[in-house]
């Protein structure tokens, strides 16, 4: 969760820096031009843009177009041109200013440029003499088709429309470089931190597993050194109950004797010692008592988290054994014997049994 917040605030910081070092360039503005063309009973309405320095004024007049003329220089006298002339001129081969000056020389009241390129050029006409408008190639094709359909003249009306501010995002190269370098550094630091974190984690897991395996091996070695003996009621009159399963011993059952002289069922105490390595009653460590050597700095204490799962296995194993074990005397005699057995417990035995039960629940 902390990693997520670190990443989130880092990205927010970079975006904030990027926005502060960038700005909106609102210098690119234009005014819409509404063009209406009339030829006989036909009418064609198109939209274009006024030139940046062009007067944003309405104009009208007769449309004039020369198909093969680029209007980059004077080309002699033109017949059939009235006083109010709107000249249609294609873009290219020379500047807008040159074409406008040629059109002014022929007494044009307005100029309509046809943009024959896919990308619209930046329309700086430096003109304050006559109205200049630019239209797209698609609209230019419609207008030229209308012009050549009939021999009749085309009347043109140009009127100003809406004024637009084309806000374009102006990005500083320095800000882009700063954000890019910061992002790369952030990625490198995060990657280095992740590598360090997982290396430490895997090392910890490896050492923990290694210690557990070494302790397990040492416990097996110690258990193999412990004595086993058959139970006899005649020789064990006082200590006749297993503190692990809380069941009375029966003649002939195999018991395990620990170095602290406490006795338990072999099948009950062996799984316990394998993962706890201590006597359930007095907590005496069998590894230390039997002199089993451990690697340097190896703790003798148990791993509670690892042992808790194994304790459940031990309990289920003991319960299964108790279910399989049948009484050797009639039920009535068994009850009497059991009550006598429990009544002979000392206060120390009761506290010990309670301690074992609490440990088993951990």
C-alpha cells in the first residue's frame, strides 16, 4: 500500500511540474468567413477563414478564376473584369503576400485562396489592403466545378462569422526533458528498491528454512538416543497417565523416557519432540540434555508459527490413536478404574495437564 502512495504522489508531482513549465499558446486565432455564391438559380454556401492581417469586413463582387494562372506575377491585361472583383487563387509557388499584391494590381476587392495541401499552411498574409480568405481543397473543388458548369457569372458575398481562439498546447523542451529524466530516475530507484527488498526477503526465507531443517535433523538424532520401555502397572504405580493425550497407560504399551525421567506414549511424544524438542511437562530441552551439537548461533527455541500447524497434526494423530484403542476391562470396571486414576492425581499433575492443553491450543 505504501508503494502505491509513493508512486501516486510521484506521478502527481511530475504532472504538476509539467503543467507549470508548459502553457497554452492562444496566439493562433482566426475569424470564420461565410461565403455565399449565386449562379442563376443555384446557391453554394461555404466556410473559410479570414487572413490574420486581413480586414474582417464583408465584401461582394463577381467571382473571377483563371485555371492555369498562379498569380505570382503580372501577366497582362484581363478582359471582362468589372469593378467589384473577387479573385479565386490556388496556394503555392510563391507567398500569400505576392499573390495579394498581384490581385491588388488588378483592382480586386477580395481574394479567396484554395488550399491544395492536406496540411493547412500557417496563414500569415501581412495584408491590410484587401479582404483575403482561405478555403479547404474540398470546398475549392466544389467552387471550381460550379464556376465551369455554365458560362454565366457567379456573384460572391463574403461575410464575417464567429471569431475563434485556437488554443494549442505549447510545451517547453526543457520541461519535457526534466519530466523524462525524473521518470527514468524514479523507475531506476523503484527497481533498485524492489530488487533489494526481494533479495532480503528470499535470504530470510532461505535461512529460516535452513534452520528449521537443521533443527529437525537434530531432533531426529536426539529422539533416536532416547530410551523406550514397555509399561508395567506393577512398576509404575504413580506415573500412569500420558501428559500429551491424558490417557492412562496400559500394560505392554511402549513408552518413551526423556532425560528428565518423564514418561509418555512413544506415539504421542515423538511427533511433539520432532518440532518442539522440549518436555511438555518441565520444558527441559532434549537437545541440550543429550549434548546434540547445533551450528553456531542456532537458537534452541521453537518456531511457534511453524509448530502450530504441526501441533494440529499431533492432536489429530493422538485422537485417532485413542479412537482405535479399546478398553481391556468391562465398561463398568473401566469407569471405576478411571475415577480412581484421576483421584490419585496430585495438584502438580493437574497443573501440568492444563499447561500441556494450553500449549496444544497455541
